[in-house]
């Protein structure tokens, strides 16, 4: 399991790259939502794995799309704060 630094994002979608923390090329991801406006959530999608992506120092890495969304998964221009976490599967 790996946990990355806390991030704050407004709206989305925005693409993030994570690596390190002894992750492998078979991880399940979650976003731990720490704060948001009422009825605003975090949607992660389009998770892509790389064995050796530029900028990741030769380690496995993942690109993940994150969006702030309403209760119907529609993008909203609101802030969300939290962190990505992964667990090997």
C-alpha cells in the first residue's frame, strides 16, 4: 500500500502521475477525500499503468484522471482535497 501527498484541485478533469512507495504494476487506486463542498465528490478514472514512464525514475507509475463531481457524476467547478492511495492486488 502506498499513500501520496495531499493535493487540492478545483474542477477537472485533471491528469495526475504517481510513482514510488514500492508500488507494482498491479495496484488498485482510491482517492481519500479529506474536504469538499456539500454534495461534491471525487471521481477517479482512466487509470493507466507504465513500467518505465519518463520522469518516474524507472519505477512503475500510473496516470490517473481526477475530477470534482456532483451526486450525478457531472463535473463541477468546486475544490476537493485529499490524496491518492493504492493497494497491490
